[in-house]
C-alpha cells in the first residue's frame, strides 16, 4: 500500500512547494477590482443596477439557457426553483444523500421533506437506478405519484453534478418524464460542465448555479436559476424581488415573497470572473490531466476522471483510495499536516443531525464513496505552466 509520504509527494509534484496550498482559492485580479470600482462609482450597489442584468444575460448565453435569474446564493435559488416546479408543503423531494447539506436544506425551506437515495459509482451523482426503484414502487394518485416508503407525494427530483462531473442527466430526465415528476438540477458545482454539447442545469425544468467563494467563478456569494420557460423566469424574478409591482414610486407587493436578488456589487465581480471562465476551464483540465498522470502508477489511489461522453469543469479534483475510512483519514491527516488542504466528501445527508430520522433508500455506494474519496487542491492558478 502506498505510504502517506508518497501520497503527499505526488500531490506536491503537481502543485509545487508553497507552504500552504488551499483546496480552491478564488482567482481575483485587477480586472475584477476595476469592475467592482465601476459599481461603487455608480452608487448602485444593492439589488438595482445594470451589472445584475448583464451578468444574468452572460450566464444564460454561456450555458445556453433561455433565462438566468441571479439570486443571493445557490440555496435560495434551489428553494425558489422547487416552489416554481410545483413542490408543495408535505411533499417528498428525491435527493442524493451524497451532497452538500444545502441541497436538503433548500427542500426543507420549500416546506417539503428530502428522501435520500444512493449514488452512481462512476459519475458520483444520483443513481438513476435508485430513483427508478423509488418511482417503480410508488403508487399513482389523482394528486401525483406517492412514495410508498413515506406516503408523501413526490414533488420533484433534484440530481446534483458532484465535483462538477455530470451525472446521467439525460437518462434521469427521461425516467422522470415518464412518471410526470419534474427535475430541478443542482448544478451548483458544474458551471462549464457539459453532456455532449449541452450544459448542465439546462436539462430539467430548471437548474441552479452557485457562485460562492470556492466555486469556479465567484460573486462572493450568489446563485442563479436557469430556465427556458419565459413564465417561470418572470415568476422567479418577481418572487425573488419581494413581489414588488412595477411603479415609478409606489411600494405595492402582491404576494408574500423573498428578498433574494443578487446585489449589483456581487454581479459586477461575477461579470469580470465570467470573462475569465474559458481560461479557468482550460486551466482546470490541465491540472486534472497532471493529477491523472501523477496517480497513474498508484494501485490504491485512482484519480476520478469525467464520465464518458461528458466534459467536466473539474471543479474539485479527487482521488479514490483503498483501505476504507481509516486509510482515508490517515491520508487526510498527512496532507493537511504538510500544508495541502485536502478534504473528504461531505458527511452523508441521511446521517446529518437534522435528517437522520427521516426515511431513506439504501445507500451502499454513497457510503463507500464517502469512506474513500479525497478532494485535492484544485485552484486554477495551480495549473499555470
């Protein structure tokens, strides 16, 4: 079995000898500062200003979505998207147990309950077969499909593109459509990832993105709803802007809604980052290839490559180790002691304190992935030749 020092040396051979190498550090240059200064000079720093609309149009054009609605973060984007997809209080929403807790929290904020399913070993995302089993075992009612395990209506399915690797989204959407269940894609990590020529987040009824500080581009904090449906886009914009009626001076609001719009200041930063996204994607793929080659000779640590037929943004590069959690933790201790900020997967959602008493499907693959995967330093700057 490869020693922990060999594991550390292999990563160091790719990322260099800086004393500390972060997992994913935002790349901010003079171009971003200039855009932010332009916004400050305009005095429109909150939710009104031209940068928000420009950023929305830029992301929509890049992803091929009909519309983009910029909001405060990815969690609020997913919450609103679920409500617009028709999720009601008391519904079940099928989500992967291997995901960041925001996926489940957004379901809860929408008044529904997450129902956790297993992962696919190749894509790392939601297992289509696990979803198929839930839908097959459910019963059809006038109100929709009812989960036989919980007695709740299945309001939506939320796949997540893990670490930027596209899951089997085409197969999932076909399956969901056959049962009449909407799909809302959690593409928070996968800006720049594609299945064939089509961007993640554009396959389901809606998709969402995140621009948190650790994402491939950042607005500091922020998210976006993607949709091709003009009416959904109009509703999303209305609901996230306190449902304020358009008027030159009156403050009239026609329903209870949210103050979720992205501030203009954040959008200015995002616009500058968006201009650099193609270069980030090239750098990410270069870094991933260096890691792949570096780990090629290992028989107990395999670099996790993009699934066949897809193009991953390689948001986080990762390796899968042998030896279970004890081995994983020994390598994590060694790398972090050496100044390499490596991390495991998130703790499985069905074991998290707020959700551990909820019914869920069997999750053997997700459990094995959690015990064996290590995310390694992935900042685009690490790929500079």
